[in-house]
């Protein structure tokens, strides 16, 4: 099956998958893997590896499934494990509570959702949104317990801030790759500035929706009213003496700094041993490993090293289901990318090109929803749109930058079961998949629409 029938089959498959998970309570892992297998067969992916006439190998269905599963583990598996371990140690030592108190002193007790949203937006400029959510989740949970804010509202706020800078602002790889493909790779300062500007309306829209949905959906880690009314001194007494501000912050801020430095040297085009060292240390796995070392030092300082084995074991038991469901989402994305769907959409892009600034947004949104990866949606759409820039009437650097922003807006519309970030937010936010659709999926739709409306307005100003 190819072309339009395959797209219809994909839509039906996603609907069936959602019904399986939410209505019939079939485990997400089983649901996603089953749908991926059926969709792969319908898409005509061969059941075994095949050789073409020129000697190339066409991967069979089993190989594609294996590649999608292992690819997710290699890209984010260790990051999730190390990030969760850091979070567990921060909770056990009271460092998460200390960090929450520092945030409250900075922004006030009445603004925790806004605080975590802006924190996520800043952190995700150099850090992938998946890693950023895992890193900042201990602070989110501590703020929920400290302020009584809705856990769902805090998760949506954090995810929103992380996602926006992930698709809009270099040095995140997606926006850099899209900007280079569109011919504005030497104008990254304009791209960064426009990314900040285009974040305003979607940040506001996401904040409003987070507050709205937080009153209607309840996660399993909502704060108990009796716990929230405890005084700060009573909370501190449960841990003994809290770590210092620096010791509490180091396991989180050091990995962020390392990843930021890696992005900076990459953007600056530096060479030599310093670049290689910073690039190595800035790899998410290594950066979080360094953060884990700081967390272990903190655990030793609290004289709780005898708990390290149990903390690690409990963390692995908690993270296991998250990893497998996330990997299943990677399988679905790999099945789609191995089918003819992306080629079909690319070949028929001309039909949409009369829509102006809305064309790159819609094309990117279709690709994002189909295969799950925002980075793939950004880079693929940029490649399709680049030859059409003059036809669309976008010629100046600012106008082309707005096209890049429109592609970014589409690249977050929408996040659902084939997106690893959906499962990170849903699982670490203590929500069911059905709640994830009501929160993360709907929120990314709202953010995408808000973003493209702002971009369309800016395109009228900079026409």
C-alpha cells in the first residue's frame, strides 16, 4: 500500500491505537507494537531483508522494528536512566526541596507554573527537551509538594517551555539544520532572536491551557492537602539538614552547562582537543553521568551512601516501563519513515504551496504527526521548502527566518504516541496515556496554532 491509501491507513491505525489504550486499557507497549506491525505489513515493508539489483539491502519488517526499538534506547535510554537516578537522589537528600525553595524565593509562591515553564524554556535552548524534562522533573515534583500547585499544570507548563525552545531556538540541532538548509545558517543570531520573539504567544497560550487543564485532570502524584500545609521547617525536619544551594543545584546545572558549551563550540566551528573534549563532555549521556557523580557526592555528604543500592534499584524498576513504551513509540516512527508516506507527502507538496507562510507549517505538522520526530519534521520540511522560497515570496533573511519559525511551529504539532517526548511527559508526569492525549497532545496543538498565528502576523509586518 502506498500514497493516499497509506495515509488513510495511518490515520485509522492511530485512532485504533488510541482506543486500544484508553478504552480497552490494553498496555501502551502492546498497543503500539501491534499497530506498528500491522501498519508495516500494510505499507508493504518486506517481511525479510531483501537485496536490490544494485546490491543494496532493503530492511525487512523485523529489522525495521529492531532498529526503531534499539534506536530509541541508544538515543535516550541511558539519558532517562541517569536523569531519573539524579532525581531520586535529589529527592532522598532533600535537595529537590531546597531547589524548589530557591525557585519560590525567586518568583514567589503564587507563580510556580509560570516559573517552571520559563525554566524549561531557558534550559531547552542548549538541551534536548526529553533530557530537559527528566533533569527538571525533580524540581517540578518538589514545587508541587511545596506549593500545592496542580501536578498536571506543572507538567504541561514544563513541557511547553522545553518544547518551544527545542523547535525554535539554536543551538538545538533541529533549528540549526533547518536554518542551514534554508540558506540562513550564517544568520543564526537572527534565528535565535526571532525564535525568542515567536515564543511569546505560544508561551502565553500554553500557560493558560496548563492552568485550565490542571483543574480538570489529576495525576497520580498530586500533592495531598495535608502535606502542603506543613511549614517549611517541618518539611526540612523530615530530611535533617538540607544540602547547600550549590550542592543541590550542581547535579542539574553542571550537565546543562556542559551541553551548552558543547553546542557553543560546535556553532563557533572550533577545532582541536578543547573542542573534542567539550563535545565529549557535552554529549547528553556523558553530561548526565557527570551530574550523577555530583549527586552521589551529595548523597555521601548526607551520609546516606548505604541507600545508594536501593535508590538505584528502585529507579531502574520505575524507569523500565517508561523505556519500553518510549522504545515502542520509536518503532512506530521507524515504520512510518521506512514506508512510502514521507515520499508521497514530499512529492505532492506543490498542492500546498499556495498557502504562503501556512504551507511550511502545515507540511511540517503533517510530517511531525506522521513520524513523531520534531527534528526530522524540521529538516525534511526545510529541504522541501528551500527551492520554493522565491515562489512563496520569502527572499530576505528575516522573511526566510519566519519560514524557519513556521516549520518549527509545525514540528511540535502534535506530540502523540509516536513521539518519545509524549511518553517522557506522560510517565514522568504520573499521567495515564489517555490523560497524556488531553494534556500533552492538545497542548502542542494549541501551541502550534498560537505560534503560527503570531508568525503570520509577523510576516505581514516584515513582508
